[in-house]
């Protein structure tokens, strides 16, 4: 199938009462989420942990897939209504086993937030042979959503974490795995974040008929475990930390960084905006190919291009053997 909705029209700017410093709790205030269920990847550290805390406080029963279940259980011990299940996002077999367990449990899903990821990591391959950032950040999440798509009930929303790092690269369809060109960890990361945004475009084109919508979000700059592959010298050079190791004051807190995904998962004004890229609890529109201002924000056209989204979706179906919402 092809993406029939006009994603360019939907991506037009949309201002809200929220903004750059809005927190996860502030976004959910006033929402009645009792009785709803969610899956949050990366839900035991950084933005994912703040997301789970806010959802649980709003009455949502949350399932957290975890490569390290013991660590997840320890991090979430004081958060009510959370279930931890084993899953390695980088291994499609592990994702398939988790999805099967969710299907067997029969619990419907209202919210999926794909917050887990890796950034600027050294070159490595997943067990299925994919470059790890693409394999984890995109394909693992594609397989997860596809595997539990039948559990998503009408009104459900799927939120994919993208980033302004999508400015760095479109999806390199001719060499996704860096088999013929030198590996650049930042280009690989940028490609994976573009892929996350394109996934939302193509998924929404299929799921909208079932009253299920998908969105991508840029959470903003936040110091979390995501920077674990970056040496101190690089963090200093980029001015992400100062000499004392303190984060740049322009960065968001984790609670602020989690807000946009929760806004995308609940905002009524997005019901007719499926597939769009969101940031700062708003939509900032499309920017030029040479745009580099991460603070001003906006999305590059290559990250919401319907043709690229369809090409990536087809590749992902072939890679995983799964086709969510296939006719």
C-alpha cells in the first residue's frame, strides 16, 4: 500500500499551552488514564523511567521490556503497576518472544512509547547482521510494534523517539549497514533517527483506519545514559557538559525530556495529525535541507517523506517477516 494521507499538510506548525520546559506530569495533568495500559521501552532509565513514573502516577498499567530485568526491577521497585519482561531490543528473536508473551497474555494496549536506544556507538552488528544503531533504534522497535499490533485497541497511539540528529542523515538505502562506506557513528545515529520518524509516517498510513495513530518525537537535549559511548573530551567540545561535569543549562531535565512523547500519546489536538514529528509539546513544521539550528527545531523533509517511509517499511517487513496492519 502507499501512504495516502498528506503528511506535509499535517506537519504544519501547531502551538500549544506547553513548551520547552514542560514536564511529563504537567502534560498528563487532567487526563483520565485509569484502566489504560502501556508498553515503554527503555523504561528503567533516563527518559523512559520518567515516562513510566508519569504514566503509573496517572493510573496506567505499564509493561517495561528489559535486556537487564534485574536492573529494571530495582529501578522500578517503588513505581506501582509496572510489569518487567525480558527483551533484548537488538535481537529480533528476543523481540519476537516478548511479543508472543504479550499476545498470549491477551492484554489490550493503549500506548506504546519507544524510548530505548543507543547513540554514536562503535560499529557492531545485531545477531541478525544489521548495523546496531539501525537494528536497535529502528528494526527492534518495528518488530515490537508489528508483533503486538493486534493488541492495540482503537484510540491507541504509538510514539517513536526520533531526534534532531535526524538532521545528520537520511536513511542510506544503498548502504544502511555501512558495508561499503567508512562507518561514522553519528551518521549511523542520524540515519536511525530519520528511520524512527519515517516509521511513524508509514505506520500511521496503515493504522489510521483502525483509529490507531503513530507519531515521532524529538525529546530535546538531555544528559542521560544515552551518552555512555561519548568520551568526556567530546562532551566538553560539544559544550554538553562543563569542566565540572555539569550539563549545559540549556538541556532539559529527564522529566522535561519525557513530556513531548506523553503529549503525543495523549493530546486530543493530534487526533487528525497522525504521522507527524513533534517537539517541545508542539509541531514546528518543515525546515530547509541546510537547517542546523537544533534549538529552533523543525523536521527535515527526508524524515517525513512518504516515498522514503514506504521504502523503509518494505525493507523492515522483509527484515522482520512482520507486516503490521497488512490488508
